[in-house]
C-alpha cells in the first residue's frame, strides 16, 4: 500500500497510553467505562459539558459541526484514536464539536479529571497528547484545503483513498458509508457522488458491487486526488 497524505481521516494512532506506568494505567482503567454505540447514534453533542475524554476502541466515528441548519464534517475517526481533546483545558469545558458513530462502535469514556491528572504528572504522556493535538490541527487544515480548493473528482478520490489506506489498509473492502455519507464528506450532492463513482468505474479506477469496493488503479486515483 502506498503512503497517502489524508485530509479526511485521522491518521495519528494514539500511543499515549503506552507511556503510563502500571499504577497510572490501573488508575485510568478504574475511571473508564466502555459504551457501545449503534450506527448514527450520537457520541457527544457540541456545546454540552465535558465530563470525559473518549477513545475509539472499535468502529468509526464522524466529527462534525452543526449550527442547526448546516452540518460540516471535520473528519472521520477510526479505532485507536481519541475524541474530545480540544476540551482538556479547564477553561474550555464544553465540547467544540459533535461526534456520532458511522458504524456500530465501542467507545471508552475516561473521566476527564483523571486524564488531566495524568497530563500533569507524566511528561511523556503529555508529549504524546500534544503530538496528537498537533496532528489533528494539521489534518483539519488539510481538510479545509481539500473542500475549498479541490474539484469534485479530487475530493471524492481523496475520501476513497483515505478509506483504503487509513481504515482498511486494503485495496478491496466492504464500503461502510452510504452514497449520502460520501456526499456529506466531500461537500457534494448524492447524485454527483453517484455520477463520479460511475465515471471512476468506467475508467477502470475502481470496481463496485453493492457494498463491495476495490481500488483498481491506485496511482491514477492518487493523481486525481492531488490535482483535482
């Protein structure tokens, strides 16, 4: 699989917990709960008080902003990533975005007070969390560049490559997102997504059969993403 710079899917796999001591890990476990979310179920709500930091144990989450009339998808978060880090500061005690489950998912909720305690007492843990925050910022910048500067073909190619490289790490997989989901992510209508997918298929870039999806020509799809 080729390296790919994503602007849609989180790529920084969380390794911060590896920096904890056995006692710190035990403390974390004692103040964590595991909750299962069904597809489309809300994980956290923009503007609500933060009581915990979340870790995606299994599944796939969508992070988005919602003003009541418009929704902007910021990124997709696969398993092995944290949610809610923008609210770890005690001065910022509300969620800055909403998150929902794209597919059935399991989320670990960690008491935010314990998380903050570990940040203050373990420098290595803090450094890893800072790295994650930095990577998240870079990704969101790339995401906005993608939405504002790439044409429709480039935007959809980016998302398909993201799924192949970052989620499944395979060229062939079961596509978990509907055409509407792909449209929301790429800032297009479902009709436009369907038309472009058909064009990609006719040009031999991909093959689709129901939810079965396969990247046939990675280099060409990557060029479309980069130049689109």
